[in-house]
């Protein structure tokens, strides 16, 4: 996963053969962390104070998790797809 400006891009390949497979657009600021969930989903944590759950198949944002008072700087996925996150 590579972060460029406000877009999340899913990359596949190695070196000169790398290509972008999907761009995940939706966060309003930089992404600080990304983690894999069960199924075809990932979760991203952002400086926009949210976490977003994405479908890798469609690129669609499935859910936006709000409630943080500052940048979400770290997160982890626990057993059962429970997510724990922290702010700066």
C-alpha cells in the first residue's frame, strides 16, 4: 500500500513491473496506518480523525468510524476483526 497525497493506492508487483490496481479515495487527509481484515476488506486510519473500512474488490468505502478528537496515528486488528486505535 502506498500513500500519495489524499489517495490510497493498492500496488502490485516488484520494481519496474509495479502497477496500481486500485485507488481508494475518501479520506480528507493523510493515511497513517492500514491493516488487513477478514474477507476482502482493509481498514485505514487517517489524520482526518476517522478510520475507514474498504472493500478491495469494489474499492468502495463500506464504513467510516468517527469519534476521535485528533489524528488517528495507529491502529491494530485484534481477533474477530476488532479494531483498536489511538490518536497523537
